[in-house]
């Protein structure tokens, strides 16, 4: 990197580019000032994913910091480098949209098969019926009803109370 004209070098040796905690990268991003150029060896060493890479470069751009990749041969200080990075950005957005479409289609197909996502309910139907019956009797407090059916107060208000209003 010295031969690339870099004045200060930051490294994260032995750490994967897929790792979110990279002290060298964090320090380099904090150090970069307006009119600086952040030079990296290879594009895939900067971000965990294409969207993460775009986020980093967009943050640099907002601060007036240019970006260059030695192995990939582009520099955002040049018109050609900006164009290359714009194409990469467009491809990343396309990729994100495809992933979103596939995820939505998968969720729709799962719902059609009767599969519902999310966390399972704390109380099953029989426990809810018991809690409703106890609440309708009026002899026990909410705390006592919760102890009887084995749930928290918030679960009672989320799963039992709405059904009491219907009656």
C-alpha cells in the first residue's frame, strides 16, 4: 500500500471480510477526512455484503472522501470510477429487490400451506378458555388467573382480554 502512495495504513489481519467487528476498518473510516481517498486492496475486503459496501462508500461520499480499489482498478475520483461504482450500486439494488420478492413469495406459499410465521402463542386454546371462564366468574384477580393458567400479565392482556371484550 505504501507504493500506492498511502500515508497511513490500517489493517485487520486474520479477520474475515464477513466479520462485522473489524477495528482496522472502523479506525480507517473514522480517520478519513474530506478530500482524502480511502484505498483498499480489493473491493470484497471492504464490506460484508454488497449492501454493506454501498453503505460504507455512500457514507464516505457524504463526507467528501473518495474511494479506490487497487485490484479492481477503479477510483471514485474519476468519471469512469464513479460510473463503475454506480453500476455496482444498481446491481446491488436489483439483487436486494430479487431477494425481497423471493422472500415474499416464500412467505405467501408457506401461508397457503397453513404455516404461520412468528413466535408460538404462550397459551394454547384450552388455557385461553380456562382463563376466560375464570375471568367471567369474577372471583379471581388477573394476577390469580395468570397464576392458574401459567402466564404473565402481558400474555393475559394480549391473548385473553381481547376475547373478553367480545362477550
